[in-house]
C-alpha cells in the first residue's frame, strides 16, 4: 500500500450516501483486501457495496472496533473506532514499506555508516498519521455504540381509517443499541439536568390540525400535543420520560383524534423524517443532546397510510 504514504488518512466519519474524496480514500484502502471488498470499486460514493465492505472490515477487526463499544456485528458506519483502526493499518503499511527498502545497504561504500538505514525518513512522523485531524463531536463518538434504532412495528396499523377520538396511527419499535440506557428526558430528570429531549413527528393528513397522544408500551401517556399542525409535531415528553434500557426494545404508540375524518378519501400518515433536527436524546440522563437525525432516520421511517373508504 505504498501509494497511501502521502495522501491517505481517514479524518471524517462516513456513512452510506456520503460522496467525497475521503470515501474514495476509504474505498482505495478496502480494495487492498479482496476478501473484504471483492468489487474493489473506487467511485467516491458510499453505496451498499462499500457499506457491506465496512461491516466485513469491522467484524474482521472486532477486537479493536466492535467489542470495546459493546457491539457484536458490523454497523457499516465509519466512526471514530473504525477510522482509528484504518489509520493504524495505513501507518503500519507505510512504516513497513519504508523499512523494507534500505537501498543504501546494497552499496559497500556506505556500510561503514549504518545511520541511514536505521532512520528511514517516513519514521520521523508516525504520530501525526495516527491522530485524526478533525475533532470528533460527542455525538459522533457515541453514535456507533449508543444511538437508538427506530423501526415500524409489524402490528402498526395500515389501510382502512375508522374515525375515532382515539385512533391508533402508528407503533414505533425503539432499541437502545449499546450498553447504556437511552433516555428521552422531558418530564423529571432524576439527575437534576436539563429536560429538553424531543422527537419530531411528521403527519400527512387531509385535515390541518390534529390532537395527538403518545404512549409507551405500558400505557403511560408521555405527551399529548393538542391541535397540533400536521407538520413538525414536537413530542417533548412533558408528561413522562421515555427510557429504553440498554440493549432492549420499547414501543411508542401514536394515537390521534380522527373523529372528523368522515369523508371518503380522508387520510392520515405518520413518519419520522431524516431532514432537519427531528430527534434529541440523552444517555443515562447525561444531558448529551445527541442528534444525528440524518443517520438514525435515514431514508425516512413511514408508518402505514390510513384512508377512509
């Protein structure tokens, strides 16, 4: 991998959908390992093939990347731990390449002065390669291990809309991916910190406003925004905090008053949008204000559409 000596160092967190020079550097690095990235494409676009290759790389180096973060499988996300391992391997390759070509030892006249092969030029600056040049934010440090995962529950309703004052609109399954609790802190912070965690819902509806109620799987009301406009509905958990224990899944139930949806064709659909600041959460009530909406809700997460027949 001698061609990496002058240019390669992964300094940015990278994920599927990214398109830049560092993605190209990442692909060049991965292409050196056919068992990890057999396609070997270097396009500068982080697509599905690159994501799978990153997962293979993470799992092959699980002891350095996954296990310290409490993970058992690759994520496909190039965060701090993954970048550090890649940079270490690049540094090792550059150093060994430099040590493997002590051309001056082949000339008898220079054998009396072995100082030259003892101090290869590239060994003078190893530490700068091992240190990422761009500071990593607290959110990105924790993303690989502690981010929540949202999916639509298989029992989430879809199809026929039956007008009701308490119609179930969506069920989201929320998993705490790491070994610490994920907290939406809005009601009463036991640590005495800020209470500003939110989840922003989007609603496509034939009506301009709707009364919503958000509950957990135990039936506790977490928030109940009234007469909310059907875009950017902020759920701030003012009634009760929402806590997902480490490694576990908890359900969020979204109810709405659809009693006015009596006309044929009236409809409503709830989703989580990956554009903008649509989520803020904490880890064990640490007031971290972690976000990463574009990653957590990548591609948008849609509940089923409900339509009045």
